[in-house]
């Protein structure tokens, strides 16, 4: 799914911009085009800065981009893109002098990820651009990422279908051992969602390597109880393999595997064995509980 590839390039774009701004100093209007060209050259994605670009020195060295859009210039679907009200990166001055930018805080405000819904899976004849920094795990580090007021829009304009995951608030921390923890909440319609995910990725490149992952998901209205589990996640191109999946749904233990093919229209395969599975009783129009099916 090309939208996820775009989201993955967003951090790389901010890092490139950070390094450039620290070299050229506080940019004026004519520097915006140079920043955009540098990002596309380094990441393969087109960055459009519709607002201002600022650099601040207090309380720490920081760079702020306002009203930005990031998308694959080779993608014909213009609705497949990532936008944000603002992106701010706080950087330590010592790491800049050392040539290895250390981003202590990355704040993304009101990001909107647009994901086109397709009727059929099609062959991906347009592979994602590759960054020139791929595999350079020591090129930069990020300690903390904060996302506020995010939205994911799944839409098919032809069929006038649109679904949204809104008010996404996420907090991601990355320690010195590359251990990642992501916590947050969101809403889809009238239903709330909370998540807590831990992962320990190996040194890059992480493709075809196992990533130990733990998760907890609370989704009242969708799930009767908390869903928690552990798995070994492996990336193989556009396919995410989830092996050794074990956990519990409330008091019901399960195990199995899953895979998600993100190329074109997502294809999800899931094989789970439950020791016991409690099915919620549906409500009739009169409000009384109907027999479970």
C-alpha cells in the first residue's frame, strides 16, 4: 500500500531538511525550493511546503515546517498522499557539529494520510523510491515522536465510499537499544481504540529479519475484552509476515500466524486457533438479547 510507504519516508524527509537548514541557516522564501529539491533527491518523494519554514534556538535548536504535503511523484493517484499542519524537529547542537543529527523530539500536528480504496489488486509496476540513506543506521537518531490530531482517510471517490480513523494521538519512544514503544488512542465512528505496542528491531537493514513484537489493544464495541499478544514480525518487500503469534482475548488464549500484503489493495491472511471464543450476543430491535449465533 503506497500510502504506508509515504508515511515511512516522512521521517527521512524531516531529517534531510534538518541537516540542510543547519548548514544554510535561517531560510528565506527563495530557499523553500532548494529544500524541496533536496528532499526529493534524497528520499525520492516530493515535498510541498505551502506554509512557512522556520528555525528556532529556544528552548532548543528546532526546525518547523508548516502546511506540508509528501507524496510519490510517480504515483498517478493524487489522493494518495500525506499532509500535515506542521512538523517540528528538535535537534541537539552537539550532534549537529558531530555530523550525526540527534532528533530529541519530532512533533507532527494534524497529519492526514489518504489511502485510496481499490476494487481489485493490481500489479505494482511503480516500486517505491529508495532513500540514499537506506541502511545507514548511524546517520541520525530519533528519541521521541509525538502525533496529535491525526486522521487516516480510506476512500473510493468513484463509489462514494469513505471511512475514517480520526483523532489519532500517538506517543512513540525509541531508546538507545532501538527498542520502540508506541502508545496512543483514536476513534472510528463512535468507537474508541487504545493501543500499546512494543518492538525490538535489529540493526538495519531490518528487511527479512525477525522483529520481536508485543501488543495490547482495547476496542470497546469491536472486542469484548482486551486483545494482547506476542509475535515475530518480518518484512519481506511489501509483505508483512507475523509468525509465532500467541496471546489472549479476555480469558481466551489463541495462537497462529498472519500475513499482510500491502502492495496495491491490501490482502490479509489470518490463521488463529482459540481454546475458547466467547461471541457477544446481538440485540434485537426491541432491545432484548437474541440467542448467540
